[in-house]
C-alpha cells in the first residue's frame, strides 16, 4: 500500500508540474521579452506596486491579526472570520467592479481624486485581493501560540509591547512570513480587480492578457514566464525557511 501511494503521489506531482515544464519549454527568450517596452514596463509596474501593496498588508495585517487572536472574545471570532471570508471569496472581477464604482470618476471619491487607471488604483486593487489572505493566515498562526506564555511574561511586569516584541514576535514571525508569502503570490497574480480598476498602467497579469489578445499565445507565454519568475522566489524561500517551525512546543 505504501508503494502504491508513493507511485500515485509521484504521478500527481508530475501532472501538476506539466504546465511549468511546458511554460519553460515554449516561453521563448526571456531577454527578448524584457527588451520590449511593454514587457519591461509590466515587470517594473508589478514589482513597484507589489512591494507597496505587501508593505500595506504588513502594516495593517499584523495588528489586525494580533487583535483577532488575542483581544476578540471567542464567541465573536466566528463573526470576524466571516467578515474576512466574504472579501476573500468574492470573485475578483466583482471586487474590481465594486472598486471601480468606489474610486471611479462617478463616485464621491473619484470626483475629487480619480484613482481609476492609475498606479494608486492598481495598488488598491492588489491590497483588496491580498489582505484577507494575509490576515487569515497570520491569525491562524497566532492562535496556535499558547496564551499562557504571554501571561507568564505579564506576571513578571512586562508591558504588552514588550510581551509582543520579545515573546509573541519570535514565535509568530514564521506565521507572518508564510502569510506574507501567500499575500505576495496573490498580489503579483491579481488580475480580476486590476483589469477593471487599473487597465493602465498594466501589471504582468493584465499585460499577459493584452499580449494574448494582440499578438497571440507565444508573446503571452514570454510574459507569463516572467510572472512566474517575479512571483515564486519569495514564497518558495519563505516556505522553505519557515514551514518546519512548530508552535506546540
């Protein structure tokens, strides 16, 4: 049975890697893709907006996940979880339509400062697609840390900030890293909301769609390979670095 399961697992992994192998074999020259103005601009836009969106996710996601894990009463956590699940499961295209309505020129916000088809609009769309992923993942990791460890430090007279920095953070940073990896993958691959809110400037996912429409599949595969190169290193490294950490010690 063990041998049979091993063979079946190997076949499953091989099938999952078929698209990656096909992409690397047929994507063409990476240098040729980045030499094109559209390709280079898409990569720069994706990296610039992605770094900003991830920074915002960390800025708001870490405090929110800690509040949900430590300050919200257990009977209310189900409601908070539902509030996070709704935007998480909302179809990205629908989310883009709602954001376009909110930040577009017809809205009160857009009539003052129109964010549609701007770099800021792209960042906002990426944040809305990625922040629930970060918060839910970090919340789960924080919830696995025994609260008794923090209470022991409080008894010794340490402040909440000292407790977080010297006790909670060292134990939770692996969870924050995994949450950041998931958020980054979502940010870089965001298509549904950005294609509505910020068709220009085009990040890599929207640029791939434009190339597919205008120049066909070979040109789109070149940009698709660059999307993989931009999106995968950080999540793979963080998962390799922190996925072995246990919280039940």
